[in-house]
């Protein structure tokens, strides 16, 4: 089993180191190979996604990804910006299905900004289409406006675009995931305004006919954003496009207590995957040793389950994370009165200790 480890920028190397430590504490044989990605790859090689990094990612069974980006690269031409590396990996590997499970662990009910009763027991799965939509639609650019209210002035434009097969395949992923859960799917769109969303809604409804055992409802994205904080437990599987899924998954992160708790898996048709926390490179706390590594550690668990056929090892990591939270250890983002504040490394060490203790016991 070969894992490509792409740590990236900001807190990326700190959190990835902890996930690697946890993987190494399992008694499994992995080959891990590292490669530069993002801003650090641009600095070293002049490109955020060097050929060798892309080649390694393609050859590997799975990619463990930290985070990319820093404000200092914001003035670069877009193709050279760190975020393009991630988009390039998603597109080149065909990683169209993004799973972002928002689970509120019992111990973190008090860490969220929402009232405890709204989020206690929360377990929702956001399925975000990841290789289409306004992220990749052409044409896009800047130009002198040919018409409109201000002819001749500068304008910028992006193209929101979805094809029927793109929607069909993500709809199948959502219905199949729902079959393993509570058999409910909410499809989120903006069909009252957008053509792409009307096609989305029509196609998802057509595919639903093949899953008569799964209940489907549709919701506009503005209402979904509101319902997510009003009554989050009304949702089970949420399926949506690339842009809406990006925004709603960060919103859902707060339902789990912190953005530092939300893992993700991005899969292609061959179940090859890229596993990363849903958050970014957090330049504001990078290098301080305070970032929460649990989203990355939980992403490594998803990697074992989805790409490496090691579901028991995945369960072990998830149960070690629960134990560590139950023991009261907290990084700054989830810290509250009566709990012990620890740094990134101590949190990773505690997960390893819990894993190892269980192995010794039997
Ligand atoms: P961000 O997710 O990096 O940070 C948002 C806030 O959450 C910050 O206050 C940060 O300190 C906090 N935070 C994030 N992860 C945390 C963790 N593990 N533990 C504790 N606190 C954490 O989003 P941003 O500030 O909008 O973006 C920063 C950079 O990251 C930008 O360059 C952006 O493009 C990039 N980005 C990358 C990814 C990715 O690599 N997948 C995702 C999102 C943003
Ligand atoms: C995410 C990030 C990325 C996205 C950026 C960094 C390209 O925000 O993974 O959620 O928008 O998809
Ligand atoms: Mn995002």
C-alpha cells in the first residue's frame, strides 16, 4: 500500500506529521512517500503542483494531504497559486466525490457556538461534487466589458456549469451512501434562479427513482444555510454542487465544535482517494504548534476505510480519538473550562498512546 504524503503549507506539515505518526503506530505495512505541494512547491520548483508530485499522487493508492495557501501568494498569477495544486490533483485524479462527515462527539457538545441540544448526537454527511461547477467552468477571466450597464469598464466572469453525467454519478454516490445510513437525502441547489441548479434538481430526482427506499427532498441553498444552524439534525445525507458544498461544509464544521474536527475524503470511480482536513493552512496559527490535528487524523482513518481496505484500523483510530477527547485533552480551538489544553504534538501523541494501549490489552 502506497501513500503519497503531501503536507503543503502553513499548519499542513504540523498536522500531517501527527496523522503519519498515528498511521505508523498501526501494525500495518505502508510505503509512504513525501512530495512538495502548494506554496512551498512553488518556492522550490516554480510550480504549486510539480510534475513529480502529480506523478506520485497518481501512482499511490491514496494521498494524505495537509493544506495549501498563504496570503503571500495572493498576488501570483492564478495558475501559480497554491490552491491550484489542490484543484489540479482533484481534476487530474478525477476525484469527483467529496465526503465531509460532520459528527459532533459527545465530549465536544459544549465546544460549538450552538446550543448543546441542537447538536448533541449530530451525524450528517455532506457529499460535495468536486470536479465541476463554477470552480472549473470555462470561459472565465477579466476583460473590458463589451456591453451592460458600464460598457468599456473592467469586468470579471466565471462560468457555472454542470453536465448530466456529472450530476448522475454524484447522485448515485449520495443515494448509495444514504442506503447505509438513515435513507434520507437532501439535495441542495438554487433552482429558483440558476439553470445549472434546475438541471441538478431534475437529474437528482430522476436518479431517485432507482432508489425507492431512499427519501429525497430538495432545498434551496440559502434556506439550507439557515436550517443547518436552526435545526441541523433534520439532515442526514446532503448532496450538493462544488461551490455550495464548500460553503455549507465550513458552516457544518462549527456544528462539530471546530473546523479542526472535520475530515474529508475525495474519491474517484476507482476508490483511489485524497484525504485531507476540510480546513485550510491557517496562516494565523502556523508554526505555533497549537493547531488541532484531529481532522487530519480522522481523514487518515477515512483513507484506511475507503482506499486501503483496512476498516478495522479505521475504527481503531476513531475510537482512540474518542478516548482522547473523553480524557479531557483539547487543543485551543476546542478548549473549554474544565478541560486540559494541549498542543498539536501532544494531541497526536495521546491518540498514539490510546491506540497502543488498546493493542497491548489485547
Ligand atoms: P482556514 O481554514 O485556513 O482558517 C480559518 C480559521 O480556522 C482560522 O482562524 C484558523 O486558525 C482556524 N483553523 C483552521 N484549521 C484549524 C485547525 N486545525 N486547528 C485550529 N484552528 C484551525 O481558512 P482561511 O483562513 O480562509 O484560509 C487560509 C489559507 O488556506 C488560504 O490561502 C486558503 O486558500 C487556504 N485554504 C486551503 C485549503 C486546503 O488546502 N484544503 C482549504 C481552505 C483554505
Ligand atoms: C476546500 C478548500 C478549497 C476549495 C480551496 C483551497 C481550493 O476551501 O477544500 O474546502 O475551495 O475546494
Ligand atoms: Mn473550503
